[in-house]
C-alpha cells in the first residue's frame, strides 16, 4: 500500500513537472509580444482548448503508465510465487 502511494505521488509530481512549463509559457506569452496567431487564438479562447487537450493527453499517458506498472508488478509477484 505504501509503495503504490509513493508511486502515485511521484506520478502526480511528474505530471505537474510536465505541465508547469506549458502553463509558464502561456503566462509569459500573455505578458510579452507574441505572434499574431497566438493573440488571435487567445482572444478567441482557443488557446485554452489547446492547453486542455495537452493536459488530457498527458494525463492519459500518465494513467496508462500507472496501470501498466501495476500490471507488470502483479506479473512479477506471480512469477516469484
């Protein structure tokens, strides 16, 4: 139980580490001069859709890796027995 909690915590930290640069870049592009396309996307609200899609994809990859790790761990335990 403790080991899976530790893995889950590290997975969330990894997800946060992957998302922070994206959010930081989005925040910086608001403050600086950026290309017209980015301004247009921001004004139309589409930039948030892009960030949401990236977040969903990364969360899906993280969930897949966690489930894969659990399955491999279960198979390793079965091989030991």
